[in-house]
C-alpha cells in the first residue's frame, strides 16, 4: 500500500492495530504507531483509543497510560477503554480514580469498574456502584450475578435473577448459564428445573454455555437421567460436555457407565487433554475403590 503511494486513513490504522492486538504482535504494532505519527493521525481520537486497547491487551499498561495522557481530548469511549486497561492490570485504585475523574460516563464505563471489583472479590464496592448506576443493561445485571457466584454468594445471585425477571428484563445466554451454575452449587434441583423450563419457554439454544452448565447442574444434584437427557439433546458436544457427564457418572458410583461413555467419546474422535484424562482416571479410581 505504501509502495503504491496510497495514503492510509484512520480506518486503515485502526484496523491494522486491531489485527496486531489479535495476534499479540507488539513489535509490528509499535511500527504502526510510528506510521500513525508520520501520517498525522496522532491526535485522532479513535486511532489513539485503539492504541490504548492494543497496549493494555499486551500488558503494557504504562504505554497505554502514556498514549492516553498525550491525548488533547478524548471521548467517553476512550476513557472507558483506559478504565478497562487498569482493570485488566488488576489496578483497581487507578481504575476507580480515573472513573471518578471522567467528565461523563456511560453504562459500559459503570460495567467496567463493577466488573473490576467483582474480579478481585470486592463485592461491597461492586454492589455500591451497581446501586448508584443511573441506567443498567443486561451486562450490568449479569456482572453482578457473576460477582456473587464467583464469591460463593449463590442465594444473592438468585435474588438478582428474580429481580431481573420481575422487572421484565430479558436475560441472555451468559445470564442463564451463570444462574444455572448457582443452582448447581446450591444443589437446588427444583429451582434448576424451573430455570431449565424458563430456558425452553424463552427460546434459548442449548449452546456451549447453557448446555454445559445444565449438564453439570443435574449431575451435581444427582439427577443423572436429566443430565444425560440434556447431553444427548445437544447437536454438537465438545470436551467440556463429555467431561461433565463422565465425572457425574463416576462421582455417583456408576464406574462402568462412565467407562462406556469415555469409550464412546473416543469413538467420536473427541480427544481428552492431559487434565481431562487425569480427572477422569482419578474419579474412576475413587469410584472403583469406594
């Protein structure tokens, strides 16, 4: 392109930087930044925002901050990306400080900082900010459900899900998978059945998220017939699906059935990785010797 004397645009540079980010090409990305300066796009807000995200994705938070600080002006999206950069670096103090300095915030900004607190287990700060939000989307609600489940506050997660449905908010696949996981940890079979009915009535696909958590939930609740029913309903089954079923059978004393399922998995050319093979072997050995 350069040899043909075709002038790059802001879209050209942003696309190249995103490509560098997807393949973790730090050196090439730095070279693109030199071309950005050379071609007069250093002050372009969108290009700089993509650069901030690129460096933060590669763990170069200092460089991200330098690109951000050099900006003459930035929009709410730029500020949000920088907040996310600090969250990725587990620097919640800097993320919160920047959040408080923002001239304006959108829902994505609030979601980013709440998710940051959820990741480090600071449920109180996440709840405080969630309750301060002027507007929420399904990501906001799901983030709080995930926050509670990650910190073993499963009943609080279920309470938020009830609040979602009572307010007529439509959950997505991630929300449903997270709440099914909460039922699994509580051993709440009846509630899990209600959630499964909700899944069917509202047209959710049994995808990798919902399907795997349903199989795991029924297995943990010792309802192996339903776990297998969901398993065989799935059109495509990855290693995680097989792992949940085999582990469920083994944990509940069905060693022969677990071995048959393992053989069936091999016949369908699903190859277990080292961790999966070790887990299966350990479960089956425990089952055989108990």
